[in-house]
């Protein structure tokens, strides 16, 4: 960090700089981008889809062991962008919390309640000197009986918002600009349209055509409400549909 007016204020997470900034929290946002991955989430009429890049850094790695998509419950999924080790820790705790919720109340933890819990946890990490913020932006998706398809994004500062479409990671702003045009008149996308908009947004901002093995796609649909990752065959079908459409 440049030693200007902010000198020393990045040493402690709990100390504000004279400009009112918490440098360590800002660095957590940079850590998310430094992972070099871009993720996109789109909410349709009765489905939600998240897409992210799948980078295998070493040819000797088993690519089935690399993922950014996690199921928290059978019906709720989480897409983590940023540091994978931090993400796994967050997912493990979220699964515990969701299991406790089901045991206590007798029904699955709603998506917005889970997103709030993740954001609350992130916010606590900005208050204590003995913890550091997690370098993860989490997109939480699911289908709610009352509110239909749900997509939330939680960041290292403890913000969480519901989104029609959103992005996280390296090319976040470019992706948001693309999605704003697509979502201009609040269109009611079908399941196939939702998946294809998300994939084409990622292709557009990264300016490359993917193979099915280079991206991960997670979906929740109204029919069964179960969170699942698409197989490479299903992703291939959508990629073919996009190229034919274009």
C-alpha cells in the first residue's frame, strides 16, 4: 500500500482511516478479484442459474475435485467466487446452520434467511481484530414457496441484496453492464433462456467461446426445487443453442 494519508491504517481490521475506510475489508474485495474468475447469476420467471469459470491450474489435477458450486441444503445452492479455502469453511458452517434451522423449526432454511446469516457472519469479521474477512463473494440461490425464484449476493463487508441478475469476480462491472441491458424491461425468462443468458453473458465479457468442461452451471427450477449442477452434456446443449442463435 502506498504510504500516504492511509499509512498504518491497513495494519488492523478494526481501525478506520481518517477518510473513514477499512482497508482490510477493501483488500478482501481485491482478493476476490485476484482469484481471476468471473461468476454470473441470473433469475428467471421460475428458475435461477449461476455460471462460473472452471480453471484447472495443473494438468495432473483431477478436474472433478475442483468446484465453486456447493449445495447448502438439498434445495439451496451457493456459488463462491474468490478464495476456495475460505469458501469451503463458509460452506461447512452454513450447512451446520441450515441443519440446525431444520431441526429447530421443522422446515428448510429459506434462501433469504441463509443469505442474511452469511452476511451477518461476514459483518462480524469486520469488527474483531482476531479474525480476518473471508475473501469470498457468495451467491445464494433457491426457490421460495412464497417469493418464487431467489438470488442473493453476500460480500466480505456484510452486505446482502436480492438480485434479478448479478456478477462477481474479475470482470464484474463489464458483466453487470451486459446484464443491465438484458434485464432492462424485467423480462420473464424461461428456464432455457435463463441458463443461456447467464452463459452468453460470461462469454461476452470474457470474449471467448467455452467448452462445456471450462464452465460450471448451477440451477434451481420450480418443478422440483432441487439445487443441482448441470452435466457437461447439458451444458453442451445450451452452448450449441447459443451458437445457433447467434
